[in-house]
């Protein structure tokens, strides 16, 4: 049985000791099916990140209780990580075009505002859930590491007018470099171009965004970004507000979004298509993982995933958010005060022999 998995997860604990992202490559051990899965202070939790082999990747992260952290940090890469960053920069940089959609905390797609929907769609009573998107991305390989990207939403259009679509919104983010106003709380990356980041909200101090970027191990020009928006209440409990999903294709070298893939994009809107079946997720999984750890006082917010080991994971249907295109995520509270967050992309699936329990 061959398997390639791409996934991310974050664990948020109340012990104030560490923050971790975990990207393990997982092999299904027990299930009926097997699959190929592909201000100067800010409030953040600590984190640990784990990753896997180039052929498969899953990410799991542990974030501890939200704390105040000085964001005037310097981002450097150890000499042992320089080669990995260079490869990461090659794989992550470029024009990534595709489609994006918002989902409720139950996985229900959210319609676009009526004000942005073309009149023709309204006359035909067509529901529109997907934004056409651009994500020009550039990673700097000289001097200090720097990653800059823009998440651009385009106004819906009818037919191939998409080639001349108008921008609706731009969310520009940067990680690393010589910035005095660093926004990211933690960032861990793999050579493949996959990464995980924790972002405090600029608009609401009680919100956190957990962003997972997962490159398809079978097609390095295809990726998915899953963003979980969490609200941190007064008791430090984290509650999922919504999920944002972006399915993107590499369209060419970085041009800062000056050219749109338009109708040449090898994909289409997906939000209203069927959600994933829970039987494709539940079971016991095992695989190698690599870890990057962060705490509230260290200065290096960019880390390569390392320290490979083996991990088993047990998943059930509880708290699963099932999404279209073989995607899912979850947010779970444990009895020891930790919050576990996962986001996974499954590229394809194969039927395995039925397991007798």
C-alpha cells in the first residue's frame, strides 16, 4: 500500500511552556480505507512543528496558552538550514492563482456578499461561493531570509472575463527580513514549499489565524492553503470561528500579481461541491515527523522542521470539519488543557483491505 499525505496540525496547550508545529507523514494503520493524502506586543501561544519526508507531509503544531510577546525579533537561519531555505525559496516563489472560499465552523460554504456578485448571476439565481484568487509569492535568498506574499481576491466575473478581473481585496504579509514590526508569531517551513504560520489578527486581539500551506507531493505546482480563524476567550479557550481554503496552481515566475492566469487556470470553483466522507479520515495513522519548537522569549521565529522521529495519531469523527476536494480540518480540546488543530489535503485515495476490529 503506497501513501502520500499532506497535512498540518497545531496543538495549543495551557502550560505556557512551548509552541510546536508538527508535520508528520502518516500511514493509516487501522481503518476500512487507505488514502493518498496530500503595537510592539502581540498575543500569541507558544508552538512545536513536525514534518515528514519529501514524498509525504503532515503538519501538527502545539500552541500553549496565549501570552504577550515582544514582536521586535530578528529572523536568522542557521548555517545548517541555508540549503533548505534556498530550496524552499525556489519551490514557494511564483504566481499562485486559483480559487478560495470561506466555510463556517461546521464546514458549510459561505456565499459571497450580494454586492460583489454580477447581476447576471443574480438574475439566474446562481449562488456564488468562490473567489478567484492570486497569491504572488517571493522568498528572498540573500542576506536575511524574507518571505513576502499577497492574498488577492478578485471580483466574480461571467465567463472568461476573468482574464481582466478587478481586485476586491489585498492581504499582504511578510515573514523575516530586517523588520521592526514583525507580525508573524511563528513560522516553520519545509524544502518542498510547505509551511505553517501563526498570525495574530491586526483587527481583533482575541483572534488568531493558523495558516497551513501544503504542497501536493505528487504535483509540486499544486498546493492548498487552509487558514483556521480562532477566537481566544477570557479563559484562554480557543474556539474555531471559520475556515478559509485556497486551492492554487503555480502559474509562472513571480511578477507581483501583474498577470492573471484567468481562464488558463487548471481548476475551478469548489466550495459547493461534495464534502469529504468521514470514513476517509478516521483511524490510526503512523509516520515520520520533524519538529520545530518556539517559546515566548526566543528570537528566531523562522525555523526549518527537523529532529525526525515516528509518531502515531488516532483520529475519530469528533470535531471534524469535512470540506470539499478531499480536505478536512479539526480543532479539539484535550483533558490536559491542550487544543489540537489539524488541516489535511488528500490528493487521491486507494481502497485497502478491510481491517477486522
